[in-house]
């Protein structure tokens, strides 16, 4: 999470995660590991990439904005 916050900061985007978003990200990773190959914590990287794909793509256009990721956003993406 810290890496993505730092990455978005280079684009001028202040990225924050709520506690329920972090719980949701972890839950999705656990569920995927149970249903597909269990690759442990490395699964979080894939989940994070998918959840933040749109924000990363639009980051140059979001310069100077703040984005808060919550559980609803995680579940939607």
C-alpha cells in the first residue's frame, strides 16, 4: 500500500486507504489464494493492480486531487 501511495504522490495524487478497504483487499487475496494457486502475500500485488488500475491510468489528469479507497471501491473494482 505504501508503494502505491508513493507512486500516486509522484503524479500529484494523494491516495489513502480506509481500514475497511485494507480488510477487503486482504479478504479478496485470501479468497483468490483458496480458489486458485496459493501464492501467499504475492497475491496482494495482483489485487492492488486491479483495484488501482483506473486511478493509475487517470493519475496525470488527477494532479492535485485526493482519492480515498474504501471497501465499496475495492469490491466494485
